[in-house]
């Protein structure tokens, strides 16, 4: 997060903990949403628009929703899968 902010990125975070979101904002994140909240993806879309880069450490249905928020030609990094498979993954979401 801090490296991305230092490089000029506008960082938004997702977490199941409002405290963690608050800490991320204190470290420079522009905002964040709690993925336990109903409609969190719509709220994130409203706050941030779309994303050029997504870094995900959980996988599962949450990543499926994040992929729908990608801008064309976005880059996605995934380093974990504790929440399981990404349902209905469509690579085309990354192209247009």
C-alpha cells in the first residue's frame, strides 16, 4: 500500500474489518469498503470508478466482483485462494 501510494497510485482497499480499512486509510489509502457489507462492490464502484490494477489475496466470489470493476487492459495479481474458486471467471472482463 505505501509503495503504491509513494509511486502516485490512488489506492482503495477491501477488508472484512472496518479497523483494518481505517489503518489502511491512515497509511495513505484513498478509501475502502467492507466486503461483509451488502452491495460493497457497488459502493466501491461509486467511490473509485474502475481499476487499472487489482491485487487480491483471497480469491473466491469477492475476486469475481472485483474483476467486474476492472478498466480495459487492467492487470490483476492474485496471491491467495483462501475463499476458493472464482465463480464464473470470464477473462474477457480484462480486455474490454
